């Protein structure tokens, strides 16, 4: 007996096949070249530095760590509030377009823009994280609120929309909202560190300086400290201490330079426009636009898309291979080692991975693809492993509540072990969540590729 209906597994497998096929097509477009440098001596020095971390000035290192946390905490606190307000009106098209526009630009790009106004100051760093995070929070918060039950909210009757959100939707969604803020704070810590790569006084500044100078023991000290901070976020990032943390963050921020109105006026009226347009020469302006698009925009756009697609597929492969080794359900007590590995992969900024791969493979798109894939694959694997353990815990509680069931029913829920359990039980259950995470990271990887 045949049926015309297609199973969910069929659609998932077809979607995965389409993604892989598209990636193979982009493989011919991406600027991937293998050079033949001799990086082994340098890599040996990096490995030696990793196992012998040291730092010459611990107070300065601690100060840069506090500034890294301060930038992230203040930016996330402010953007979460603004994002929640925007989520209440996210059904407006203009809000959705605005949120998509600001979150599509990477923090480094925003920092380079704001640097023209405020220089290397606290204002620049805060706005560089705040602006894109507002768009991200607005989108995700709106999706979380839409997933809540409307029954409680309907009891308020024809109340104002803001009141229904404040007393109906938000209390229901509060655990999910708080969980996402904690996750986004971890992302903000990485963003804050990366902003140091272009001069802000965060850990990234000292990390890049030490790495470029070949002081790999100093670079390792910074990396191990940063990983320790990421690993302990769940314990020290507590809402009850938020006010104290915010006050301390304001105190440790670097000074901001005063801004003059003439600089702002010049930036928006002259600096961001081509000279031909300012002089009113329309034909020359059109020629300038044509040259920029043909020589810079379109080639860079295709390379960005190619890097994104290849990094996305490789991220998925790394996640599917890695997450079972971090799930206690699948590997037992050995999951501690798997989780430690994923902690390192998701904590180290992509740019540092790219530096190492540049030494190995030379200057092409390959280091970027590998760096993005390793970081995002580790993050997706970590979330899948958490999902696997949480579902097993819920299943165990459900089974314990039905302990008086017959022995035949108890035997019917027995699962295979090891590899068989991964392929026939756990992976089919994780695959929808895996695709959802992959789609979510697609947008993130696109920003990082740029």
C-alpha cells in the first residue's frame, strides 16, 4: 500500500541534500588555495605557549578582563530592554526591517563607523555591541513571546497592548527570556573581546598583540582566562547581583572623548558620501557607484556567500560528530572531556582560529571557513548535547511516574546502547533541533564571514 504523503524525515533529508549540493557548487567559487608554507616550527611554539601560560603584568590583565565584561554587561543590559520594547511592536513592518538591518551588520563594522565619531572610547565599544544586539533581541524575544499560551493573556480582556505584554506575555515567557539573555551575554563577551582587535582596551587587544609578537605564553594566559570566564558565567552572572555589576561596569570603563557637533555634522554630510556626489557631478557619481559595485561589492558578496555556505555545512558536520561525545546519555562519564573540548571551541574567537590556520594553509578563504566552522560547530554541538541530556532527564521522570506499569510495557521502552542508540534513537530526535540551530547560525556566520 502506497501513500502520497511524505514523511518528515523525507523533507529533512531532502533539505539536507539541497544544502550539501549548494555547498559543492560554492566550492568552485570560494577563493580556496593551498599554499606550501612551513609553519611547523611556529606551531610548535604555539603549542609550547598553550601549556606554559604566563603574563608579565597581572593587574593590567585583570583590568582588561573587567573592561571586557563591562562592555558586554552594559551593552546587553541596555539592548535587552530596548529589544523587549521592540518585540511588543515587532508586528510592525518598519520595526522588523529596522531590526534586520541593524543585526545584519557585524559589531566590528559598527565599531569602525562609531570610531569616526568617538574614537577608541567606551562609547564606541558600547554602541558597537548595543546596536546589533537590539535587533537580535527584538527578533528572538518576539518569537519567544509568540510561543506562549494566549489563554492567560485573554483574561485581561480589552486591555492596552502594553499592559497585556507586561502582565500576561512577559511573565509566562520570563524563564525563556532570561535564559536567552544569559546566552546572549556569553556572545557579547566574545564580541567585546574581538573589539580589542581594532584597538579597544579589552582582552582582544592584548591577545592580538601577544600573538602577532610571537609571545604565545602571554596569548595562552589570556585565552585560558577568557575560557575560565565563559565556563563560569552560569555561576557568577546572577540577576540578583545585576545592579552591583552595572555600577562596577560603569566604574571600570575607559574614558570617553568629548564629541563636537561639527564632527558629527561633517561625518553625515561629507565623510560618508563620494566626493563627486558632494560636488553635484551626477555622471561621475554614477560611474563611481558602478566601479565600486563591479570591482568591490559583487566579488566580495559572492566570496562572503561562498564562505558562509561552506562554513555552515562544515559546522553541521562538526556538530553531528562532536555532540554525542559531550552527552552523558551516549558516552556516560566521558562526556566531561567532550564538554571541555566544546567549551574551548565555542570560547576562542574565530579570528584566533583564523590566525593559526593562516600559518598552516596560507592566505585564502580556507582559514576563514575552518575557523567559522570549528567555532559554530562547537556551539551547536554544545546545545545539542544539552538538549539530549534534558530530554533523557524528562523521559526518566516520566517513566518513574509510571513505575507500576506492566513489565511488558517497561521492556518496550528499552533503548539500544552506544552507536546504535546514537543513529537510531538520539540523532533522529535531535535532527529537527539541529536544522533549526543551523538555520539560526546561518545568519550569524554570514555576519562573521563579512
